[in-house]
């Protein structure tokens, strides 16, 4: 039944040989890996305006310079990462570049920074998309968190179906959003240039809540840098592209930079021309993008198309993290810094465990922060700019080591990228620290410590599992314990199996009802003659505790090296019937896992 449900929801399993067929062309790859970055134009300018608004009209003049600085930063980072994807066609992004060129410590920091940023990307994107929905339909405001969590779970389900299926589902909304925004910018600038629209008049003169300062401008710039989150996604997912994957990923990077720069600068120009300000009053959900759409298109069909496409792309932008978080986790798991299960490929040739864990973490953030973008943004961008800086620094070292033709030019490009992103990282860390960035600054070292502890565990296990760690003292002594709940056919089959092993056998009955002579003793003496029955008293009605104590006693006092516990289990014909029976064997399996020198055998038989 579970297998049927899994096939209906996720599809039939895919063979490993189909892995190369699941890769993406440029069109599909751009939709998957660029959605996060492209969607940020829906909230990036708004976050800048939220900070500048406190400084009054004089501060709002910095919107366009900040937008230009962000677009220049997009160009620098994109050019730098284009070199990275061409040089590292196997993917891995900042983590692999830092690992190969800077060492384990910086690679751990890069990995932790990116993983935390991917979780925040899902939370911010989905929350922002939900805000776009409530702008068009305010009646939905009371269900914001529910809509956001449901959206994350839906994206999780689509991604569990496979890479190609997620690209097919998400490509339409992504390109529809790009088209709507480009039309918005084109129509808006045309109307502005020909005097067909007038700047909006504020209901009341804007008053400065705080005096304009350099710190305010820097803080606004740091909030706007959320626009760059997702730019590195292509570098982390190079292997998802068709061959030649490095070249196709580089093309996707160029296309992403051009679209992102045009859309970010265009929406900022419109916000500046129309004097649009964020509406943060309680009960208001009219975003800056919604206000610009109203002024350019009115509240007609084009406005609804813009809002629907914005909501969809913001929600689906989380798909970029669903594509990269599991891949990065798999890279780190293969290196021994995350649980091995993160590198396991599921039935649909995706890293299913990473997808599920990302969903749970993002839903937790959404619930804790009530799906409010403004509360989540201060945590944003610290991680991604940490990864930017480490990646570009690692590439400088890489070019120096290679010292091939033109290496100085390439190193200069990545060096400029490292310096610029490092400066921006410092600005973000300082300006956002007290507003929530301290959480990320605290989490990254904790995650790094967890990575190292995980690696030490795997190194210890590997060392202890080598043949050199084993010493033979002759044939081990083994005793078989058959668990006897009552005198049944399964007990007799268990005894027969124990005799086939040629070792000493004993029946074990755990008395939970306090009877001095349980009925099973009489039945045992009638059916079994050559095997003793041991009755263990359990005054608190526990099964596992008395059994574990007896096993330890047998090992210590009688010198048995191995204790084989045989659990007879009958198999019922229908899927729903197990719920009608006690699952004692399951709980005993769990309890005995931590007892050394114990072999647990489930002897199943049909009724």
C-alpha cells in the first residue's frame, strides 16, 4: 500500500542508468537555478526603501545609487562565478573551491554559510510570494503562515518527483514572471518618458524618523544585497546541466546576470519615478511591486497577471534551494562532514533526504517568524556573501597554483570579486548584526563544529572497522534465546532454527502479570523436552529491560561471546492487520541495537 502511494505521488522509480537523461538544457536549467535570484527583484528594492524611508525625502534619493551599486555587484559576482563553473564543471561551488584551494576550515565555513542561506531562501521567497498574494486578495492575510507552509510542502513534493519534472513545472511561471516584469518596466518607462504618468502624491509629507547618515545608507545597501542571493546557485548545480555542463552553466550565468541586472535596475527606476513607498501599517499588504503595477497598469488584467506571476515565482524561487541544498549536502556527506544518508540518491534520482530536511527547516522558520519577510531579511545574505568571498579567494589561489597562460588576468577578475564581496560582507555583518544577523553569525560556527564532530566519528568508525582492528580468539561461543510469549507454532519453528545452528538453546518467557507459575511452563514441558525455559520476572511490565539484563548476565557470568535472540513473528495477509497486534518484536529490535555481542533474528512465518 505504501509503495502504491509513493508511486502515485512521486512516480515510478528511475534506473541509475537514466541519470544522464535527467540533466537539464539551458532553458530548463535557467528556470531551476535562476528563479531565486530573478525573484529577488520583487522584494529587493522594497527592503532598500524600508530603510531609507526613515531618513525622509533626502534619504530616498539614494535609491538609484544603491540600485546601480547592486547591479555592478551582480556583474562582478557573475563574471567571477562564470570562471568558476568553467574551471569546476563537477559542481560544488564555494565549498569545493574552498576545499581544494583554502583547506578544510574555510570549506566548512562556506558549506555552513550556504546551507543556512538556502534554508533562509526558501523561507524568504515563500513568505514574499505569500505577501504578493495577500496584496491582490487581502482576505487571505489571516492564512499567511498556512499558505506559506503548504507552498513549501508542495514544492518539496514536486522536487521529490525528479529534476526534469520540477524544471517542467517551474519553467512556465519563471519565464511568465520575467515577461511580466520586463513589460512592466518597458511600459512604465515609456509612460514616464512621454509624460503619460505623474508621480504619486503622498497622502502626507514624508517626515524623517531618523537623521540621514552613512550607516543608514549602508544598512539600506545591505538589505538590497538580498538581490544577489541565488547568483551562486548555478555554480553549485553545474552537474545538473547537460554536457558540456561547464559551458552550459556558464551561459546560464551570463543570462542570469543580464536579466537580474535589467529587472533590478528597472524596478528601482520605476519606484523612484512614482515615489512609491513601502506600506508597513498593520493590516496593509500592498507591496512596492503591487503599487508600481497599479500605477502602470491600473487594477486590470495586467496587474493581476503581474501579481499572480510574482507570487508564483517568489514561491517557486524556493526551488533553487531545493536544487542546491541537497547537492551541497551530498558533496559534504561524501567528504564525511554530514550524515551519509544525505548522499543517498532516491527512487527518482534526486537526493530525497536533503529535500525533506530542507522543507522541515524552512517550515520551522516560517512558523517562528510568522512568514514576515521584513523579520527574515536581516538574517539573509550574510551566508551567501561569506560563500562569495571564500569562493573568489579560493579561485585566486587556484589560478596562482596553475600559473597557466593568462592566469594573472583570471586571478585579477576573481581577486576583484573577493575584495568587493568581502567588503559587502563586512557591511552586511555590521549593519544587520543587531537586527538578526547575529543568529547566522552564531549558527555558522556551530554548524562547522558539527561538521568536524561528524568527520571525527566517521574516522573513528573507519579505523575500528578495518580488518587490523579484529583479533580472533578461536570459534566464538554462541547461545540462542527464543522469545516465548506463549506456546505457539512460531516458537517451535524458532527452536528448530536454533537447533540448525548447532548451539545451545534456551526459551525465554518474560512474565509481566506477576504469576509465580505462568501457564506457558506447563505447555513448554509438554511440547519441548531438551531445551530449558527461563522465566524472567518483570514487575513493571517491561519486556526489553529484563531481557537485556539477562543477556548481560549470560555474557559476563557464563562467558558466551555471542547471544542470538530469535523473535518468531507471524505475517498477516492484509496491509491493515498489523495495527491489530502488538509490535513487540519491533521495539525489541530497537532496544537490542545498543547491546554489543547480540544478533537479533526475526523468524517470520505466514499464518
